[in-house]
C-alpha cells in the first residue's frame, strides 16, 4: 500500500475516503502505463515534423503493427518499472472496491455492472471531473482531434485487447449512465458521463434535472380509518417475494382528490421506501420513454418507490427492456386500466368512500372554523356532499370562515372537474316558482327527501347487501317544451344545495357507433361522487328504443343503448333525464325507474297564476291589478305553456319601455303574437276582439 500512503500524503484533503480522487488517480495511473508502452514502441520511429507528409518511418511503424495487446501485457509483466506501476494500479483498484458503502459500489450492485461497464463508467467519471484528461486521451490515441473517450481507448487503457463489446441491454445504455454520441463521419463515437450520475457519484442527493419540474417527494400523512393500509402492505410484500424477475405495479383506484397519493405514500413508507410522485401529464408523448428511464434510474439510486399520476397514465407504454424499480404506484379512476406489459405484475387497490362520521371529523380537523357553524347546517352539508379528503383539506387551506364559503368552494371544484363536458346552470328558483299539479309536486318532494337521506341509508350493511347495484337516484321528467322540466331540476338542485350540470349533447352524441357510450362513460366517471345533479336534456336521443336488428349497424346501436342504460343505472349519484317525447324512450329502461314525472301543459287556472305572478314581479302589483281582468281573459283564451307566458311578458315589458309607458294589454298581445309566431301560429281575430 506504499503508493496509497504516498497519494494520501500528496492529497491530505482526500485520502482513501475520497472516491472521486481515487478514481481519477486510477485513470491517471492507467494512462501513465499506457503512455510508457506507446513511447517504447514509438522510439526510433522518427519525428513527424515534415511539412505536408508523415515520416516514412512512421507509416512503416503503423503498418508493422507494433502496438500489439499481447506484447504490451507481456512487457507490463516483465519490465521492473511497469511491474511496480501495475501493482500500484491493483492497490488502487483494491482500495476503491474496499470502501464500504461507496456510491460506486452501490451503483455497481444496484444496476449489476460487470468489470467492463464499471471501467467505462470510471473513465467517463474521471474525464467529467477533470476535462484536462482530454489532452492525455488525444495523446493515447495519437490523434490531436480525439481528446475524448472511445471504445478503442477503453479497450487499450484497461487491457481488454483491441476492442470491446458493450451488450445491448447494458445499464450503461438502457439507463444512460454513460452517454454515447456519434462523431463526424470517419471518427469513432465518444462516451461521456451523464451529468446526474456524475453529481450523484460526487455525493449530491438531488432530483435529475430531466424530471425535476414534475417530480416531488410525496409526504406521509395520517391514514384514514377505512384505508386498507396494513392489508395492502402485506399483499405487496407477498407478491414481491414471489415475483421473481417481474416488477409490481400497484394501481390505486379512487375519485379525484380522494387521497390516492397520500395512501400510496403511507403504503410505500410501510414497505420501507420514500415515494417520488411524478405527474405524467407534464411529459410529452415523444419524451415518455426517456423520462420513464430517468425516473427508474432516480428511483434505483434513491431507493425510492415511484408514484405516477395523471389522466394520460392509462395510455402510457411501460418498457420491460428498461430496468425498473421493483414496486411502483399508479393512481386512476374506476374505468382506468394500464396497458398490459410483459415483466410486470399488476395489483389493484380500491379506496373506500369516507363515511359520514369520518367526514365530520375531517371537517373539524382541516377547517377549524367549522366547529362554530350551526350544527344542523353542518350536518346537512356533510350528508348531502360526499366530499373527499382532498376537497376538505383544500377548503381548510383557504382559511374558509363560513359555511356559505365552503359551499361556494365545493361548487367551484365541481365546475372545474367537468370542464366542457357539461354546463353549470344553477338558479335561485324555489318550489313557489313551480306551478304544477299537486301529485307532481308531491312526487318531487319525495325525490328531494330521498336525495337527502340516501347517503346514510346506503351506509347500512343490509341495504348494501340487498342492493349491490342500482343505488342511483334517477328521475325522468317528460312533457312538452316549456312545461317546467328544467326549472324543476333547478329547484331540486337548489333545495339540495348542490350544483346542477346540464350535459351538452353536442359534445356527447356521435353518429359513430360506440362513441356516445364512451362520451357518457367519461362524464359519469368524472361526475361520480362529485356532489352534483346531472341533467340529461333530450334524453330520448340517448336512451331511445332499441330497434329491430336488420343489419350490423342496428346490432351495434342496440349494444350502445344497452350500455348506456346500464351505465346510468350503476352511477351512484343523482341524475335527471328530461324528454319532450316519452314514447321514444326505451320501455325496458323506464320500467326500472322509480321516479317518473309528467309535466302537462297548464290549465286555465294555472295559466292565470303564471300571468299574475310574472306581471306582478316584473311590472309591479299596481300594474298587475289594473290588468287583472285582461289577464283572466288571456288565460282562458290562449292555451300556452308557462315558458311562453314568461317570454311574452318579457317582450311586452321592453315594448312598453321603448314607448316610455306603463305595461298595457296591447303590449301583452303583441308579445304573445311574437311568441306564437315561433310555431307559425297567431292570436286570431277572436282574441283581439275580446279586448276591444
């Protein structure tokens, strides 16, 4: 160990614990030995100072091929000076290998590097920390333009003969520990150490700059009571034990903001790994495989499991060719599935919904001001809103003070998640605004009562057992346009303090077979447990009667209808279907609905109520009283819907304002005429004569 003692004396700040210094020292010693051999065989060849031509003796030297690996090796073993230098190199090798828990030994063990791969990595690392070696490498290759690492340089420097072969599945390539770059035509490729690997070998514990913008350490938080943490940890350990060379992908299923990433972090902690979270949606498809590789490399060197999240994960390709960390987590929703891939074993964990009792506790914990809210209001919100841990925590972070602010935050979250698939259409309508037959009003009240009670009811074990499916609450509203179907849906949502979202059929219905089903699936999967009411207007276009099968198109169209019926029935939330043509809806579907409401056109008495109420609100009670006799006559003479009455009055109001006068019967008649013209109808002489 004489040379090590001398090296330590010359480098007091490094010593045998300085891995970088030792590797650099090793490469210099190997270069020194190689230089000695080249000088020996070049001796007497002559100089190459002639202008324009190389010395004849130099050409002769090349053609005579004096640089023979076997002769070089024999000289190293017989020459006394070279024997001492070789022993020194071996001592340095031994010291490098004997440093316990060094980063080089960890990297070698983790990725299974052989001697050749380790040598390549070391020379590239040495060049990365001391670029001055480039002049040495140019000299060793007898070419001023080759001041870089080549296969030939590696082969001769480390004694592998005239050339080397790096296997195609070498971690140097698959994990890009070393970057190979093609040189210009006629020149060999060059090798250089990846910057992340260089920094890691130097002791830096940082995230690779290639993935740092969308990667973070997932914190470990307190587990929720119903999360199957212990069972999942046990199952993963058992599967890893029996997996052989296969890797494990754990898919954590749950709704958005249900705590899927937090659950994965707790499970990973139970396995003994920190968890790195990566947002796949931030990775362009063209960069996916490279990013996947960088992530696996980071995980292996950090001994951290990976968590992939994002809407694009089900579409991503997993390469079995790239060495990967033994266990990785992926988050997604019910209808998300990973593409199958050889070399991976898949496991799926479904996060249970939070119970009402636990939601109460989470509100108290994350939103301290909720303790001061009215007990009955708090109870009502917890029952009606099947909130997730993420939603509650987010509201707490905003320092939400009042329950009204909490409702507003929940509503905004719903609008964000559905995006362009549906249009929010909340209103301040109340039951007093609905002018309907008594039996229809009573049915709507029953619907609202069940909507309030259903969450607690379905938490009962017997209810779950007897109704494993079909727990959705669906109401079918049928009737002519303008009879109050949409207003009734708005009243229901307002009574429940939930958002109403109207599905945009232009975004859903497709002329292509199967596409409508996929669009509906997207909506229902996102809306699931989102605390809202979905309104499917013109439902007959989606849930129409199944046709007689005459060709393949009919068969697929019927399959589409069957799928839609099943999807709606299995949806756990509240849905209102509205249609102007009940006769067009599949009877097999309507028979399974407990709530069906017909909205008839208003009779004369109901029309009078519409006229009086709307004129009174828009023009004032005094004007309404002046027009009361004419309103009575209008309600008996003209059979129109409530919506038509409302639009007629609105037009009349602006006619009066234009004339700078109070609202008159003449204005109402002109407004009616305009409204009826939409249906190519008119008031007729008899009506006008009644008011002359």
